[in-house]
């Protein structure tokens, strides 16, 4: 095994020199073998701890950090303090810190049992919130292990070590889409199309399993292969099972679907809204709906126009109000529907791409593209040169999408579009239905505002 010259993290404890490494996968020793050689240098805690393991695949002692919590292993925020080359669970060798968040951190490790490099997601020291988050994500990932999809991150193993829950995940070293965007500033449409195909294949699987990812954004899309657009959908910490009359207000601002702000039922379609935001962001080089926008719903109205009247009348909390003179107010602030239309913001002269994004960003979740419909959309399927857009064609016509159901006279929907603030009454897609006005009756509302990511 090659020696790592930079063996410590600045400001953290330095590892000791004694190491037991087994060069071949699967070769190991017993705790007694380690104790015979190192017991005099090990702490009483380590001597007791190692006896709880049947086999030792990798061992390298480290010094505890003076003044740290959890007998010297955790910082003041209950995050584990990793030391390069130390062991985790007497099996995993710490190679690199890949990232850190509110609930834990991700480490690049070498699994000395399989001789494979892995991503190890280590949660903060025990707390009820962290425990619930870990259990929820583990349950979702275990369900997805049986799903035949190469575009969803794979859970390989789980274990607990020194008070920390851990998930061993497939390692993807191509970075994420946010990192790519920071380098390229913008992503060209053919490349965006490749990424969209991979993400949609993952979302098709999630919808079949009735799983809402709930936090789809650039940072949670890991790139396996930049040339082919092969990605892995990751971070299922906010994921939930789709269920009837489920309400939530959690996710990352700027990617959250309007029903999350309007306290309407949440379904798998919130992920399609987030996907539309991602496609727009890759094309624009910046967020479509900025995270610091205080009046988020008002901003959506400026970009997409007013929602259908069935959405407005279904609101229990009157976040959107229209006065007698036709003035539109969101959270008490006046706004102008369609004043900053989507096609102008994107600045892309591609009729099919604009239509794809528009169909992902439908106010009414029932009218939004499903993942399978999106895969069948002309822009996703087409490999020919992209046609230029004609003025206003994207925002007023549904005939451009071959995946969209044919128009029907079954019922009419009052629908306001960007660039046209008047009322357009016309046929809607068959199979759709308006949101019921009594949608909030006899429903248990789940509001978890503490889990909104900024």
C-alpha cells in the first residue's frame, strides 16, 4: 500500500506509526492478535472496544484530541474528528474528507475487507433528530438497493462506531453538478440533455417505488462520467414515502415546488419541479429562483404567471390574493404576473428545451410532466439540431410536446401564462383533474420548517 505523506488534518490529532495492514482482500486477524502487539499503547476504551469485533481488517492507532468531546473523538458540534489513515470500525482506512454538512460528513475510505474505495457518510453523535434522519435515509436506500437503476447511489453497508451512525456508499469521484457549473459558468444544451436523461431514469424508479427525494438540487447529483452524462442521485436525507394527503415544508429554498409553500398536498411531482429548476440553472448559470428571495411565491408568479384558479381556490392559507381591481398580492406584497417571463430569463432560443422546462414548472402538480413523460419529451429524445423558438409559442401551446396527452373538451381550466396576464379558458389534458377545493379537510398536516436548507 502506498504511503500517504500528508497523514493528518491541520489542527487535528496526528496518527501514531503502528499499523496493521492486510494486503489481500478478506485477510484479517482477531482482536487478540492486535492486543498482543499493541495493548500497552492502547487506551482502556480501545481495549474494550476492539473485543466487540470478531475480525480486524485494518488497524492504525490515533491520539485522542485534547479537550474534545466523546472521550477525544468529537468536536464541539458533535462531528467526529477524522484523522488521515486511521481506522474506522477496524476495517475502513480514512483517506480524505469529501464534504461536511449539518447532519454529518462524508469521508473517502478504503475498505480493507473488499479492497474497494467507498464513500462513508458519518452522522453526528447521537441525537434524536440525527437518529431519525439516519433511520429514514437508511430505510429509503435499502428499498432502492433492490431497484435496478445505475443512476441512484448504492448503499453498501451500515454500522455504528464510537456513537456515530455510518453509511457505506458507492464512491463517485466526478464531483457534482454545482462544481461543474462553477467551472463552466453555463452548460450547453446537448450536455444538459445527457444529464437530464440520467436523472430522469432515476426519478422513474423513485416514482415506481412511491419515493419522494425531496431535496433535488445540483449538489445532490454526482457525476460518474462527464462525457456520457452518467450521474448518481444522492443524499436521501429528506426523502419520504409518498402518501395520501401528505404536507411538508422542507427542502432547499429555490428548488422547492410551490405546493410546499402553499401548504397543498406533496407528491413525487415536487421532484419534477426541482428538475425544471436544475435544467434552467444549468442553462442560465445561476438559480432561477434565488434562495434569498423572501417572497418566493410572488417571484414564481412574476416568472410563470398566476396559477390556475383551482389552485388559488384550494388554498386554506391565502398566500395569493386578488383584489376587486385585479391586483395580485403574495404574502401581502403586490406582484405583477408574467412581468419577468421564463423565456427571457433563460435566454435560450430553443423551442423544445423551453417547453420541457415549462412543463416541469407547471403550477398544478397534476399537469406537470411525470418522469416517464419527460423521458419521452421531444427535447430529451431528439438528437437533431435544436430549432429556434418562436415568440410566445412556448408559454401558450401544449401541442409541442409529443408526450403530452391530446387536448380534450372534458373540462376547462382557467389558466394564466407569462406574457399574457389575461384569462385563457381552454381545454386541459385528459386525465388531469383540478385540485379539490376541500383539499384541507380531514387531513393531518405535517409542517417541519426546521429542515429547510438555505
